[in-house]
C-alpha cells in the first residue's frame, strides 16, 4: 500500500502556529486521507494499575465513555482510505468500551471488516458482549487479573476498510 503524503504535507505546511503554545492548529484533513489509523480514544482507564482512584461515581458516568468514543470512531472511519487499516485500542477492561464498541463499528460501518491482529498474546474477547465466537477470536483482551500474564488491562481490535462501498 502506497502512502501519498502530498496533500497532508500541504495541510501541515499551511497550518498556523498558535502563539500560546507554539503548536500548529490543524482544522481538518480531507476524507480518506490516511492508510493507517491508531485510534486510542479517551476511555475509563479501568485497566490501569495501580488504580488508586476511580473518578467515576456512577455507572452512567462510566457508560458516557462509549458514547464519546463513537465520535472518535466516526472521524477515524471517515479519514481512513479504502483498503486502509484502523487499530482500535483502549486501556480499560470495560465490555462497553471494547467488545461492544467493536460490535457497534461492525453494525454501523459496513465497510469496516474485523481482521486478525496477528498477536499471539492476550485472550479472545468476552462473550455476551455482542460478538460471535469467531469475532471474539479476532480481538485481543489483556486482563490485569490474569495469573498467566503480568499486564495492565487493555484491548485491541484491527479493522480494514473495504475498497468498494457496499
């Protein structure tokens, strides 16, 4: 897959530098600009350890993360070129932000196909969260409570955007 950065480079070159922090302010990229996207949206961070503080006081507050993440997903899918790959990743063990988000992507973005991660570590996705057994095998879940692994909790799934709209 070739990477053509010409238009993106033009956007970067023409972006204005903010006097406050010296960073360039980029207002937009054209649709289908990126071959690969690593989407690691803000999450509840329930997989981090040590977790000394859980700032969420209600289940409703926790569930807001998935709603917020859907906005990131929409932008990422729009920016992904046909044939391009998107990795979705979180540092949480929440089914709503992981397996249910994969299910949401598959239902709402028919051009996005779940792909194998080719990672021989971690475990398959949780059951009862909307994914078929075959789909659960394609995602990777890492649990800090797993005695076989010394890891924080996180999740990853790989998608490819179809070349042709269905």
